[in-house]
C-alpha cells in the first residue's frame, strides 16, 4: 500500500511544478530521507525502501510506454 503512496508522490513531484518548487525550497540538498520526511509532512507516508520500489515500478512502466515494438 505504501509503495502506491510513494508512487503517487513521484507522480505528483513530476507533474506539479508548484509541488516540486515547494519541496526543493524546503530541502536544498534533496536526498531520499528528505523526500520521505517531506512526503510525511504532506500526509504521504512511505519509507525509503518503498520510495525505491515505487521508483522501480515507475521506470518499468515508462519503459513499457516508450518502448518500440520492432515486431
């Protein structure tokens, strides 16, 4: 369940410039622990491990979306 929350955080970070600006303003040197803390402050609770897992899923889905079918 929390992997889904972390995935939502990633999607929101990517899509919403105001959200991204706000997060980066709060944390000048972003790291995974900082993103977890900021997510928690926004009511999005996940761990570093769950954020890493969500990132893997995100990249896998993007790979499927943008891969070319050579067949």
